[in-house]
């Protein structure tokens, strides 16, 4: 027999999983217990603290080996990585780009920087990410394939790309999404900012699409302070990505010549030094986070009306942030739970406000978003630091 749904029972269960006596408990804290100080010192001692130092190359090489993506370009943050991916995917002014309604605002902002319009897509409960089947049915209804691409029949705009996001580290169902992109001639750009260490059918997230973006912000599974990376398997796109993110400077020992408007998005060496040390610990972080996720899953399985999100059967998640989902009939308890836990110094938080509800995105096109709306009402992120 399961225990009845009750806020005290939920709080007790949460406390039983977390180490006792340690307050406050953050949502996600970085851990620096490896070679961080050594590598950062070495970077400082070398004098090459900007992008010409050896750690940037080393960090890119490690990331390429780990993810299986042939080319990696380290940049200043995940948002810049995503924006650069979209530019290289050919997203231009007045294009439409599909973005899941449930994501961090950066996904939609990167589309806006291109002068393009985000078109909001629904999610599926199995992955918390973009629903490829619902997207296919919707495209069938609203789009038209012309010689120069896929067009939205209602808005008249070209639909150029789709940006799935691996929510809290849970891989999106990529195979059917790749199929949708082939069929409707769309470019797949993965927002893998939250999913370093997450795999889909044995492939690292972001390693199979045209482009993808990682983030190493302070709250992510590994951090470089601030940082991001572009992954691609295409050598010429990789060269373009590097060119565009280094002020489009033509290589030359002394002369400064640039052949287009570029960006200063290169990751500094000092950040990459931190990243190299963090990457060495990633397998350990992953193991600890999986064990925390299993403890949450086991403890909350005893309570009626709630569940801890588990990876889909095709996925191996990094369990970056654990998710407590309330059944729809209990969703009105979400805010009380947030208040109670935060009041006790246990940092929990709701899902992001759906992007199409934000003032700057309210007038953008959207499909039926019933699943994303339901997830938004019922979802709570639980403390997920690796050392818990
Ligand atoms: C963190 C994050 C980003 C942006 O990364 P920054 O490095 O903070 O710019 C983009 N998308 C998602 C889904 C993220 O969680």
C-alpha cells in the first residue's frame, strides 16, 4: 500500500534522502575537487590566459573524444554557442524556428538574435522535451514544401530549423525528430546545454545532428565559470564556426584581415583550464548523480500521486536536475510545496514559465501546448548536486 498524498509525507521523504544537518541545500552546486587549481595556475603562469593558450585546444579535444562529435569549438557561453549554430544553419531574418515551449529562455533568445521568430512546440511527458510525433502532425497541417524550403501557410514565413532541448538532462527522442527534419527539410540544432553526459541509444546527445550547443555555466553538470561549446561532425561547418567566433580573422602571423562581421565568442584559456579539470571528474559526477536519482525514485515511489522522473528506455540521462512530478489532481499543491521546502532552506524551484507566456514572445506562433502547460503546473526541481 502506498502512503496517501500529503505534504508532510512529501517533506519527510525529501528530508530522508538529503544528508541531514546540512542547510541550506542548494539546487545545484559545482564541485572543485580535482585539478582545478593546478590547471588554472598553469594557465596563469603561461601568460596565455586568453584564447591562444593550450587549454582551449585540450578542452576541445577532450570534449570531442567524450561526446563522439568530430569537431568542437569552445565559446564564451551556451547562448553564444546556440546563436552561432543558428547563424551557420542559415537562420535569417523572418524565418521561423521551432522551439519547445518548456525551455530556458536562451533557446528562444538565440532565435531572436537572428531576427527570426520562435514557433512554440509542445513537449511529451515521456522525455519532458519536444514531441516529434505531434510536431510532424502539426507540420502536416500548417506547412507547405516549396522548392526553396518549408513554409508556414498561415504566416507565409519560411520554417528553417528545429531546436529540441534535452530538459534537465533527459534526452529527447531524436530518431523520429531526425525523420521529421528530413521530411520537412528542416535543420536540426540541438540545445544540449543541460545534457553533457546524457546519451540517446548509445550516442551522446548533440552528436548526431548538424549542430548542437553545450553550456558550462556555473549551475551545469560541469562548469568553466561561464562557457559553452559548439559540436558538429562537418569539418567545413566547424571551420566556419571557429572563424565566426574569432572575429572572422584570416589566419596570418601578423596582419589583421577580416572577411565578414564576426564575433568575439572564443573561450578564454583560463576558463578552459577549469573545464579540463572538471571534465576529468565528469564520470564521477555522473555516477553520484545517478545514485541520488535512484534514491529519490525509490523514496518517492512509496507515495501516491507523485513520481520522480525516470529516463526513457532509449535514454541514459545525466540526471542533471531531478524532477518531482505531481499528478494533475494535486497540482494546486505545487506552490505550497515550493514555499515549505524553500522555507526550510531546501532550494527547490518550479519549471520555467513557458516561453510563449513571456511578454516578448506572447505574439509568436504556437501549436497546442497542452502537455507543456500541464508539466509547467506539476513540476518541481529537487536539489541535485553531485555531492548529495
Ligand atoms: C544554460 C542553458 C543555456 C544557456 O547557456 P549559458 O551558458 O548560460 O549561456 C541554453 N539553453 C538551456 C536549455 C540552458 O539550460
